[in-house]
């Protein structure tokens, strides 16, 4: 039932004028537009400058991934209360095993490099005049060269065996790929819903599923990285101890407590130890990226 907006008299749908006050019946009165948001105003202004028609798109409720991420951050803050100490989870055995394989493989690369340097150093003796006249000297040099070449070949074979056991990419990187996949699925899901390709019930069900999987992957990755960072911290402390010992050795040489030959031999050992520990640290740092 319609009513005259001037006198309140009941009107028929066919009436063009009110039979009481005689005024015309108002039709198709538009509802006042909702106030535009600043972003909408900016978009309309851009369209106006470009000479485009005003937007006539139907507004559809959106579920942006950014909103999901904000919710997750709030949940994480709730979980970690003020003054609460986070308990570090031990790394799973299979993860430790893979970490050791990666470290072992990179350590082999370093050993191979050191052996090649050693081989080049010994090969200089081939130019020594004694090599052609002194059979014992010649035999000694040949044995050393052959021994180093044998070690290099063994390392190459071991490299192949270790490489076959390594799972690539490393689990932390695989989980990162899974997280990225869920983020894509959430964005694509919102897009499908906006285009009315899926209904709201299906959308909400899948959205909640992808959100939870994303959170689970993030928690798993965070726990693994936390455990690996703890190992890196321990390795850096070990590195500091080796540096301190190396400086002590240098001090003993300066104080003439040890001979130069002993000092150089010991210093070389410290150098190799530092290189090996650097390989471990670098390997682990690369694995958590």
C-alpha cells in the first residue's frame, strides 16, 4: 500500500494524483547514497580524470588475505603472554639427519678445495732440481701427489652418495612453498567467490581450511627455524672459543714460548677449524632462508 507523501491519504498503484490534496504522486524516489569511502572517492576521481564512466559494479563482500593475516597476528599475540617463556621444541630426528647431510656435503666441498691447494703446493716440488737426481726425494713427492689424488677421488665418490640421500629442497624451504601455495589459494578463492563461481558456504568452508593449514605450516616452520637458530648460536660460541685459542697461540709465539714452526703448524690447524665451522654456520643460515 502506498500513501501520499503530502497528506497521508492511501493511494492505488494506478493513481497519478492524490484524490484528497490533488498533488502528483511521487514515484521512483531514490534512496540517499551511502557516504563514499576515501578510497572510493579517489577511484572515482581517477576515472573522472581518465574520462571513464562512473563505476557501476555491484559491491560483493570480500575476504582479503590481509584480513586473515591480521587475525593470525592477533592470535599469536594472545598465545604469547607477557613474561611467558617460550619452550623450544627439539628438532625431529629426520630434520637433524638432513641438516647433517647438508653440512657434510658442504664440508666435502671445503676439504676438496683444501686438497687441491695442497696438491698444487706439492706439485711445485716437481720443479725442484732434486726431483731428477734424488730418487728418494722423487719417490716421496710422487707418493704424496698420488695420496692426495686418491683422497680427492674418494671425496668425489662420497659427494655423490651424500647427494643421493639429501632431500631437496630442504624441509624449511618446502614448508615455505606450502605457505605460499595456501596464500595463493586464499586469494584465488576470494576471486572465485566475487565472480559468483562458488557459493558462500563452500567459500567459507574452504577459506577456513586453507587458513588453518597455513597457520599449521607457519607454526611448524617457526619451530624448525627456532631450533636451527639455537644450533647456529652454539656454533658461533664454539667459533669464538677457537679464535681465543688461536690468539693465545699467537701470544705464546710473541712471548717466545714456542718455536715459529710449531706456531705456524698450530695456526694452520686453527685456520682449518674456523673454515669448517664457518661452513656449518653458512649451511644452516642458508637452510633457514
